């Protein structure tokens, strides 16, 4: 049994660290504002802390876009900051339509966030 203890300790330590899995899904925006460049071509970039989990596809010419992509991150914990950045793809520089940011909590939560440039983003996340 003594020969097993380093491994056992390693297992116990791994279990003790409060690592959690974050999944972000069901993102949809509504009533995005048109601007001088036309109807938005919106996409969302998802961050956990300073790590980018990736971007959705671009929904062209749509004031009420939704995205079917899910984003999962295994190396997070409660109270880490999740950030969703909504951009409008343009030639050259993409406009930032708004930022949704919050401290993640255990469980499944659905939120609506109002965007600086008008409209809102709905999203759901699960931290387990
Ligand atoms: C997260 O924050 C809450 C409220 O501040 C606190 O009670 C809880 O212990 C924190 N959880 C972790 C894992 O730090
Ligand atoms: Ca555009």
C-alpha cells in the first residue's frame, strides 16, 4: 500500500482543486441597430478569463441573429470572469456592438445583456 501513496496523493490533490467545466450556448441577439454601414453582420467571441474560446460564425445582414455554436472550457472555476464580445464584421475594422461580462456561478443560467450599440444578447451557460 505504501508504494501507492504518491499516486493516491496525486489523485486526491487533483480532486481537491476546484476545477469546473464551462459551457456557453444558445446565443441569440435581438434588435441590433443598423448603422451607416447597413444591417449588422454579427458574430460573438467568447472568453473565459483572458483565454479566447473562439468565435461564432458571422450572421450576415441580420438584426436578430442566433448562433448554434457551443463553447466549452475545462480549466475554469467558480467566479472566473466570462466575457462575450459582439462584433459587426466590416471591411477593415470590425465594430464592437457590445460586451457582456459576468462572474460565473455553478449551475445553468440564462441571461440577457443590453448592448451599448443597441439591442441585446441572450445566452445560456452551465458551470459544472
Ligand atoms: C465565489 O464567490 C462567492 C461570493 O463572493 C463565494 O462565497 C465563493 O466561495 C466563491 N467561490 C470560489 C470557488 O472562490
Ligand atoms: Ca457590417
